[in-house]
């Protein structure tokens, strides 16, 4: 696979999501926001496109949402309970 077609490496999970037991009831959120990742999952499970979620939650950046989904699919967020 050439460098032009190789996917970008995924960022460190801590740049994508965070959890603080004393904030947002300990829910897993996108880093730098109080937007819970469960909200993204609810949108997608409800048939809404990622673009709709990003419009409704502008503090979440596209790269964060895409990285979260990729990290979760690879099982790299297991320590967060995802």
C-alpha cells in the first residue's frame, strides 16, 4: 500500500474522548466538550447521518467523531468501556 492510499494513523484515544467521574455523571465525552459519545451513537442508530450530529453539536470536530468510530471498531476504547 502506498503512502498516498494508506489511511492516516488514528490519534491517541485521549485526544478523542475523556471521562471524569465528577463531570457529566462520568459519561464518556468527546475531548474538550461535554458532548457524550452515546449521543453520537444514538444519532447513528436512529438513522441520522454524521453530518446532522456535527451540525447539532458544533463543539465536536469531524475528525473526533470519525476517530471515535474507528477506534471503537478496532476495540481500542475497551478501557473506556466502549
